[in-house]
């Protein structure tokens, strides 16, 4: 899953600030741009984990262009952070499933388009499906 982030440039006295517009209340910072981007990935995962624990749906990411129109972020720099929902659980469990090759190809293509691993994609789609049904 990919999230657009807005970056407020730091200077000698201030850290870089990073906000995730699709996840209200999710933000991070770092003394360097690399540190800020690394920290925001962790913040996104923690935020999503909190939503899961509260049985709340994760807001769907919006395209970059939608956020660039927001005057609140005028002059900020943009980046895209890729997160894999499979990282939300520190304990993984290997499963064995049987699928027709054609179905597996469709799943793999969809995972690739969304920038996720097969496992991450299946985890996200499964969680979203359960939430919609519940």
C-alpha cells in the first residue's frame, strides 16, 4: 500500500516534519530527510495497527494530485511511502493454499500494481473485505 506524505523542510534549528494526509493524526519527524522518511513509515504502520486494534477501517490512500490541491501543504515537498501490511504482525504464519494459476496471476498483477507483496496484498484485501462485511 502506498501513502502520500507531505514534508516540511527542516533547517539547522528544526527537524523535517512529515504528515500523512490520508491518515489524520499520523505524522513524524527526523533530523535528516532520510530519517524523517524512515520514521514516517514506522508511524504509518503503528497508525494502521491502532486502527486495526480498534476495528476501524484504514482510509484508502488518495492520489498525490488530490493532496497537492490542499492549500495547507502549499510549498511542502511530496513523497510516496510504501508499506506492506504483512509487517503489522511481528509473528508470521506460513500457510499453504491451492489456487488456479490464472487466479494467482490476477492476484500477483494486482499486488504489483498496488506496490505490495503477494502476502501484503492478500492481507489488505482480506482485512478490507471483513471490515466491509462486518
